C-alpha cells in the first residue's frame, strides 16, 4: 500500500506542475499573439519564457512516462 500512496502523491505533484506550466505557456502565447496582432515585434523575453514553459511541460511528460513504467511494478 505504501507504494500506491507514494505513487498517488507523485501523481498529484506532477498534475500540479503540469497545470502550472501549461497555464504559464498559454498565458505567454496569448501575450505574444496580442503583440503580433498589434503589429509589434514579438518580445524576445516572452518568447524565451514560452520556450522554458514548453520545456517544463516536456520534462513533466518524461516524468509521467517514467512513473507509468514504475506502476507496472506495483
């Protein structure tokens, strides 16, 4: 049972990280789109932040894959 409890806790942390990164990425993309619609050049800082948020999403995705591999051992 302890393994299942630990897995659920890890799962909840990953869901929280995923949601935070996805929300940040969506917000940044919306800001970039608004700038582009206004005829402004895309802000390089926003682009870098969006790339970092996307990298965070990918990191969580890899962790989920590793966690799923470990579930078969439970």
